[in-house]
C-alpha cells in the first residue's frame, strides 16, 4: 500500500504513561509516537517491561488511576466527523469508543471470561451494551460470530462455560467478542503466547482472514519476532518504555538498525542448524544506568550473523555426542507405562470409561542426555513426566531409575529417591510459596533431606546456588513477587539444584518467558548440564526450543509415542503426518516467506 493511499486511523503522539510506586515514578511509556493506518497490521514487540502492553491499555483508557496516569501526549482517533483526542475525553465518552471503534483481545482468555456465565451470554451482552438490538438478534449475531471465527458447533459453544473449552477455543470466543461491534482497530495483546504451535497457527491465519474480510487494522503485541514475521506489515520495537526502532517488517528482518532488535532476532532458537548456546541481549549491547536512572546503550560491533556463527555446532560434534551417550547404560528405563484416568462409572461404581493419558509408552534416557518430549496440549507429555516421578500414580508399567523400579518402592524409599529426581514446573510463581523468602524456599528441601551440618552451612550453599543462576546474595530475604518471571524461573532452577539431583524434568519451564529471557534460562540449563552432568527430560509444546535443547526427541500424540529419534533427524526428516504438522506450524521468520507475503 503506497503512503499517499493510506488513511490514518490513530496517531499516538509523544505519549507518556507513568506509575507512582514506593520507589518513585516509573516511566512505563516514555515519549512514544506512531501511526496506525486503515487495513494494516502493526506489530509491537519487546520484552516484559518494554511498555508494549501499557501502550495498548493506554490507548483503551484501561490504565488504573492510581497508580497509573497519562503524563503527556495525545492519542488522536480519526473518525468520519473529525479527530478526537482519547486522552482528553471522560470515561463515559470513552465507553462509546471502547468496543465500538477500538476493541481488545487480552493475553489470557480464562481470566478475561467470567466463569459463571456461558460464553454465548458474555458475547451477546457486549452486543446488547453497544448496539440497539433485541436479545434474539444479539444471540443470532453471536452465533454468526462463532461461525466466523471457526468455532465448532456454535450452538454448543454458546451454551458452554469457559472451563469447558480448550485454550484455542477460549481465544476464539475472545476474538468473537472483540469483533462483535465491528471495530476499526483490533488490539491483540499476546493472543497466542500460551497456545500450542498448531493452535497458534490457526489463530494467526484466522486473524489474517478476518482483517481482510472486515478491513480492520490490527495492533498485534508479542515478544516473539517469529510471530511478527507471520502477521505484521510494520513493526514497532520497544525497550524500557521507548521505541528504539520501527519500520516495515521486511526491513526490520533484513537490516535491523538497533542492537536490541538484533538481539531479539538472534535469540530465537534456530531450526536449520544446532548451537552450543543462544545469543542474548548482552552479546549486542551494554547498558549503563546513572544515578538519576538514565540509560546509556553502547552497541557492540558484531552483526547478527557473526554472533550466531560463533555459537554454531559442527554436525560431526552432534553425531559424536549421540554415539557417546548411547554407549552408556541408561539412567532411566520406561517400559509399557500407562496412566489412565476414570471419566465415567456405572451404578455400582465400576469405571466404564477412561482417558488414556499415557498409553503403553517405552523409552530409555542416558546419563548426561537431554531427551525432548514434545506434542500438543492433551498429548500426555506432562502426565508422563509426573508419572515418572510418581507425582501421579501409574496404571501399569515399569519405571527403572538406575535399575530400581520407582513404581514399586515404599514411601520412605521414594522420599529418598526424590533427592536425585527433581522437577522444574511451568509456572514458577505458583510453585513458590508467596509467604516464604526465596532463600528459605531453596534451603527447605536441603533441611528436609538432612544435607550439610547446620542452617548456616545450608545458607552459605543457598547463596552459592543463587550466584550460580546469576542472582545475588542480597536476594536471599526477598519474596517471589519481588522478582521478574525470568528471575523466578532461575530461583526454581536453584531450588532443584539444591539437592544435587542426577535427573531433572523441565515441564514447560520456559514457555511463558520472553524470547530473550528464555534464551538466558536455556543457556543456564545447558551450562549446568555440562558442569554437573545432569540428565534432563525437557517437556514443551514448542518444537524449536525442544530441538535446541535436546539430543533426542520423543513426539507424543494422544498418549502414545508418535515417533522418536535424534532431534536433528526428526526435524529434517519427520516420518509421521502429525510431526510434519507440528513442524510446519512453527513461526520460522524466514526472509523469503516475508518477501512472498508482502508481494516483493
């Protein structure tokens, strides 16, 4: 679309959104300016804390005041009868624009949907609130929207409650709600972050089709430049409340100017080659903060390609490592493992139906290996991990850890074995006690297992572990809520290390992290594997992350193993249709794909 043909819909000029905190004023959005044109998709990308979500919430006038407030700037909305500054109108007037003119899809649909109302009633309520229609017309409009966003059986979905739908279906309900009043601008805030790659792909395709059908503009917010490559026409890169770079998606990917943009591009796990470790932000720039809180960014000279080349692994190294691993006796042997859950019983209480979450699974894991476990939600990978550790009891089968069948040992022996077998959960916040300092959270398991002679020795060990995961001794007495998501995940890694385990299961342990923070945690896990010769099972729905981390890979589908082999071989030559579908759904960010999409 040529510049002169473009019609302005929204202009953000010198926007400043600040928050009052105990430590003073936080400049969440600091002098930001950009324009949204009719019919385009603008991607806003950056890490947590970059200001991208606060920018969108300010555009919707959803910033809670206090503590947040607009400290300056304009949000100019262009309508047929003139231009309105959305920062200057009162909340009652803003309600006329919110939903009707500008709509928003939030990151987590389960927290955005009311659990006590049916999905249909919630969408119909939005229509009744903004449009002068009858209840019957609102219901029919809702059913039409559910069909438009390709929900199966719209009448059933209309009467279903949020907990009865999958993550992808709930996200489609949220999209239907956002579209219910035919908005001119649709803001999508991380709408696919927690979804499987296959579900993510369908949501991205759906949004692309809807944009074309209704000629709306989309503001797509994400931390993943791979996703941006799939959907955006233009990209805005934010860092610490400021825009550091913006331009069309092709130019950003082929010729990034700012070192922060380069780091975001480089830290995504590659699919077509193997790396010793992932590049991180510090490989491209250094940040100095003066006493007044001002940042000075110093760019390092290296290009994206130079940094990536530095960490590449030779294919011969990968082959040699696999041969060395397989020459050892397995540390873990899984034989015919089954985990079934009853779903229906007859009058006499006998189970008549089962969900076969893990259905006759067998494989070995070798000392020092990382075995990747990948598949969509519901494939059984998390249940398999929990069953191996006996956090969920098996229905049948054997799990041998260093020759001992874990499924047959008594409770006392199982407690002893837990010292050698640890798990890092997906959500670090929910796996840490909010009332316990992180130092005590790491110290507690050492005390339970009688490690070291006294609490002082254990405290010294905790400080050593904190420093191992790039935290500091002063963090010992802080609580979980005082840390970022990436820091909390490091705390959970430190807690898992405290007992000196030989085997660790990482269950979706980086799926909720920004790509740059994710790269740091993945690098940490690899460094720890080298230093302590850990054995990992790495569970994820993200095949690119699993491929980077793993020596071998197990693909699961409906409780069974779909295929198994070296990570490189499965990616380059998938044997089954299911694995091919998983791989094809990964946002790859290839320049040729962007070029084709943009008609270049």
